[in-house]
């Protein structure tokens, strides 16, 4: 009886440790935020530079099944708007870590007409970043949607 109670006590003292093991430490969370935000900035760098083929490679697997690289590149080139100049492209970036493989990034994005007319228009958007293998990826359908 004493032995059983002792085992029960040891087990119950370990339960909080098991529950916490599934969570993230502050250091892990910061590392995930940094990695996902870095990938987000790289993705937008490809977009800004018009490297749509490279941008496509950062699309999630689900995105790749819904649109081919050729269709994606064609649609990106046909857009009537582009990202604004460097200092206006991305502002106020905030990352919300949902898990080790899922981060939501909220940012204020600047857009302008490709014709060079009009002011920069800003829109705050949230992008879902998924870790697939060792690469953070984005939903390409969100990139294709018109912000206006």
C-alpha cells in the first residue's frame, strides 16, 4: 500500500512536467518568430523584386496543388498594383506563434499602382506561415488576392 501511494505521488508530481513539455519556452518562441518573420521578409523581397518564380517556391504544398507555377507567375505579372517602395512595403510586423509549425504574421503592407499614379495605399493583413520540412511557406492564394 505504501509503495503504491509512493508511486502515485511520484507520478502526480511528474504530470505538470509532461503537460509543459508540449509547450514552448520563451527562447523557442522567439526563435520561431524570428525564423518565420525572416522567411516572410524574404518572400516579400521576392515579390518586390518581381522574382515570382522564386516566390512560388515559398508557397505551401496546398498552394502548389491549386495553382501551377506558370499560372501563378502570369497572374502576378498581370496585377495592376505592386508593393510600395522599400520604406513603405512592410511596417508594424507582429508574429503570433500558434505552434512549432504555424505562425500568423500581421503586417501593414503598402501597395501602389503599377502605372505610377496615385498614392501608396496601406492595408493591414494577416498571413499564415507554415513550416513544411525546414522551410517556412505562405499561402499563395493570399498573395494573389487583390488587397482592394
